[in-house]
């Protein structure tokens, strides 16, 4: 099949993950010494829209021609590239973001590591390959995501470059879809709090998520929150969510559940009365800014709006309980209500010294939800003479189910927390 003098190298994440002894999900290949016509003649299928990428005729893995890139305009798409047989492997690796991603292997398994990526990998360092790192602002998000995945530290010179990129306004050129894509991936990593910490350290958090950035330095009551700082509380909650395999929707709702605390008037601190309702607008703003998917956006709004009342269920009247079940759509979407409660658990346990805190509210809400659903709505509709009264009759039946459960719980749990 290979009718020309080309060299093929395994590159990027597959090489990195091999040396980290992690499973290799995808293998990417770079072809040196060939042009597009050569690849077509050898039977490769072209698939790249932006770059000369081809599928292997047997394995269907991606093979990209070695290329160089040059910045011509602001933002993610502002690049022109040169792909030809004269581009060397070292030139191709130089355009990559981090040294740990700029390693390659030849057909015999020999490592080609011109930028000392293996040394950085072993030391747990995220370091940019060249000053060209600054040409792509998405790389700020990527490096924050890699920190969350591996627990690595950002090299001092790389952090300095990221801060300069932020100061130059590069982050302002990011498009919503790319930002959300990277944030979502970072939230699903092993240590998502590190993504937020890296973004904050370089100044990008203030631009990308100013509502989250504003939480740092906001005090809370020490009896409820020994960690004091609201930003730290948010990170503790997020880390709890990661350690307990929360979904993306749940992790995003965890990140945004306390945004209202940044808006608490100074004379009310360190208490935060009404922060649940105050947080609704900031959550909506974040949802709109980054085109957050509907499932994530809706769960975040519901958690923000109702988490205090869900915590304080022992203080609620049965009618209020039913009202919350209806307004959170718990009776039609029980699985999502379970997600809301899981975020509430993260909120309670994401506090210094409260990591094992009991949360009986979760089970009690689920019991009342189940009881409210355990009625024969169709039978009630058939036996209610006035069709205008059907909804009221169903509510009354549900209330009769909830009332004894809630009254008993209120007696056994005098405090909301």
C-alpha cells in the first residue's frame, strides 16, 4: 500500500497515556514525507474539513499530514496551516500545546521527545511547548482541564504566559461552544476543583465565569461553614460530586448552586438570607453566556432556587411540601428530582469537617415524592363530577398522603439541618 517514502508516527495523547500507564482511548498518527495526493494514492480516505486528515483503509484510524500553523486572526479559528512533505516531525510537534502532548513514537516503539515531555510527565508539570501556545486561547481551558485530570501543576513560565494572554484579551475571543465543551470535560475529570483553581490563578475565571470568581473571599457563618470562604465551599462541593460519580448535570448544578452569595449585602454577612433566590439571575446569565445545554441549565436553576427549602424540610407545612414537589416537577420527572437531592447532599457535605454529615432530608423527600405519586389520579378524575375540580381533588389526595409523613418528620427533626 505504501508506494512512497513516508514515515508514520504515533503522537499526542496515546503516547502520553502509555507512559502514564493509562488506557489509550484513541490513537492519532502523523505522516511525515507525504502530501495529500500521496495519501489518496495509497488508499487513505480524506475526512478533514479544516486540516489534511485521512482514515486508514483498514483500521479507519486518523492519520494527519505533518503541518505547521500560523496565527492570522484573533480567536480559535484564526489560523492558517501548511501541510506538505517537507514538514518535519519536530515542526509538527512544536505546534502542539503542552510538552506532555508533544511526544511521538516510531514504528519500532522508539520515543521521539524533542521538547522533554517525558520529564515533565514524570514530574507532574504542565508546560507549553513554544510561545505559539499564546496564539490559541482555548489552550488556557485545556491546560486547566489537564490539571483536573492528572493533578499536575502548571509551570511558572506557562502560568505567566496564560496571564499575559488574559491581559491581552485573548480569552474574550472564545466562542461559547468551545468554552462549554472544555468546561464540561473539565467538570467530569477526577479533580474538577483544579480546573477552577487554574482558571482563577491565571485570571481567566473572572472573564469566563465571573459569577463563580466573585464567590472567593465572600465569608460564611463559621458554625455552618468552617471553611468560611464561599468559593472554597463551592470547590469542596464540586470535589465531593466528582468523588461520588455525579453526572455532568449534577456537577454543573453543584458549581452554580450558591452564586447568590456573591450578591449578599455587606451588612448581612456572614449570613446569606435569600441567596437562593438571588442566585437565579446569575445562573441564568451563565446558562445564556455559554449556551449551556438544557438539561444542565434547568437542573442548575432548580437547585439554586430550591436547595435551601429542600434542606429545611422540617420547617415546611405539608402544603408547602406538595407545592415544591409540583414546582420542581418531581411528580412528572422523578429522576431529575433525585438529581436535585444529590446536589443538596454535595452542598451539605462540601464543608470542612462535615464530609460524613447525615442528610435525612434526602430520603424523606423521596418518601414523600413516592407517597404523592401513589394515588389513582385516573380514578379521582372519573369520580369528580366537576371537571374544574379535578386538579384540586388530586392535590387533596396527594396532600392526604404527605401530611402524616411530614408531621411525623417535623416532630423527629426539629432543625432543618
